[in-house]
C-alpha cells in the first residue's frame, strides 16, 4: 500500500507563500500604474485599486495599501508640487514593496509617490487637450464671439460658499458708478473629481435659457492653486469653447494657465479682476457717452448764445422795418378810408334815386293790378248762381231716381206683385232653415196670412 499524500493546512500554504515572497522580493521597486480608486478609510489608511490598461483593456490589476502616516506625507507633497491632492484615475510612479498577508493576500505596499511624474502626466493631459481642441477648430471659437456692448445679464457658475463668488459680487454690486447688473447663480463643484461634470451640467442648463444672458462667468477662489486639473479636462474645455455666449473665467491662481482659461473669451487671475473687467466694459461705453453729452451741452450753449445774438440783431432791424411799414400802411389805410367814404356817399345817393323811381313805378303797377283783380271777381260772382242752379237740378234728378229704386225693392210692393213669403220660426225658409215633417210654417201674401203643417219635404232635383 502506497504512502498517503502529505496534507498541508491553508495557513501553512499561505505562510509558505508569504515567506517565499519576502525572501524573493526584499527590496523596493518603482512601479508605474493607474490608481483607479483611492479607497481612503476613516482610519486614514488607503487601499487603492491599481491597474494597467492597454488599448482600453485592463491587462494587470492588484490591490495596494498606503498607511496613514505615509498618505499624509505623500498627499502634502502632492498638494505642494502638483497643486492637486491624490485622487482617483491618476497615472502615478510609486515606490512599492511587494507584500503578502495570510488573510488579505498579495498587495503592493506604497511607500512613496513621485509628484514630479504626476505633474508631467498632468502637463501631458493639458497638451493633449490643447492639441485636440486645435484639431477640431475649437481652440479660439469662444474668443471669436461678439462681446456685448453692455454685459448686464450674467450667468454665474460657482459654489455658493466660494470666497471668490463673494468677492466678485462685491465688485459689481458696490461699484461707485452704480452700474446695474442682473446675475443668476448656477451652483457647481469647482474642484475635485466631480468638478468637470458639474460645470458642464450647468453650462447645459444655461444654454437652454441663453437668450436671457449676455455672458457666462466661472469664478473660484479661496482654495489656492489646489484642484485645478479638472480645468484641463477635454470635455469641459470643449463645452466652454463651443458655448454660444462669451465665457469669462476667474478661477484664482497666478501660475500656469489651465486649458479652460486659455480658450475662454476672457481670463482673469482673480474673481475681483474679472469684476473690474466688467465694470471697465461699462466705462468704455459710458465715458464716451458722457463726453459726447458734455460736448453736446457745450455746443448747445454756444449755439444758443449765437442764436440769441442773431435774434437780437434781427429783432432790432425788424422793429425799424416794422415801424416804417406800419406808417406806410397807415397812410394807405387813411387814403382808402377817404375813398371809401366818398364812394359810399355817391352810392347812397344813386340808390336813393333808384329807390324813389322804383317806388313810383310800384304804386302805379299795384293800382292797375287791383283793377284787374276786381274785374275778375265781379265776373266770377255773376257766374256762380247759374252754376249752382244747374248743379242742384242734376242732383235732384239723381235723388228721385234712387227713391223710385228703393220703393220698388220694398217687400210690401213685392207682395203686391203676387209674390209670397214663407217663414219657419220667424225666419225665411232656405238651406239654412230647412223645415221638417210636422213643423208649422206661415205663408204671407199682400192681403192675407196662411198657417200650414208640413206633411212631406221633397228635395228639388236638377233637370
């Protein structure tokens, strides 16, 4: 019977692996890798996910660890050199020690990170963004927009608690010339992993109501020069470059410009300087306008003085001419008045003679007319009795004829001519008063009356 296989416990196996690795990898190594997730815990320790990609695919992956005392030291140097804290999705050059733990497995213990390498990576990202924007024709797109004559309506992208925002508001709200601005805040993250997507989201919101604004302002301050790498992000820079309104930036630093600042319509080192730029835009409009108004006032005063002098000269000359003209007109009026009086007197005498002649002719004519009318009246009076007599005779004959006709139609005269009248219930027999058998009727003639009883009623047939 063969010997039974040797059995090891899991702890023995992993302990052997740990010892082998410790013996084999005693020194430290500099490794380039992407820190995908920093994974910092409340204890201050970090357990980042490290990986390497080729053509977008992960070809290597391992866990790492950074103890708190190492992280504090490394992060402080990063902020000092790179102006950024350690963050996710960053390619780094790390000094590591390969370690194996029976419980947690294989990992790379990160002892140090070279900030200068990270700075070079950021610079490379910056150059790639610039190159891509130039290739797509977006590098100067926003700067080629027309700047409004008076940028009164401002869409502001900033954090509500940002000191830079309060500085910017103070400059434009408390300007000594009382220039009025309308501003609306679109709050966003200004640094860190979410800054680029947050700012792009607010740019999309502003674009929906772009007709209500003249410019867009991105202001940041109070955070020093830390956390500016998001302003080299291609998507954010492309959104700024292609935005339909001028985008002004004042993100508060004085060293190398970020791509977002380079491609924006106007960049200022601080939000305060950006506010001064907007005030200056008003100056460039108002100062020439005020100068023009002053010049207009001066010219107006000079023109009024000249016009007044000319008016006085004309007034003096007009008074002299008017007096001479009035004297001439007065003489002409008096002359015409005398001629009118004389002419009126002659006309009145002529009219009086004509009236007297007309009066005499009128009296003679009226007397002749009266005689003619009197003759006509006498002639009419003579003809009236004859006409009346003739008319009365004619009308009397017509009346006698009517009397004879009425007498002929009298029922008594009709009965005398041999006719009779039969009645039923005091009404003449007819279609509407038809007698029935047994009823009594009365027949009346001119000389007697007969009462009869109906024994038979026969309808009259048409023959």
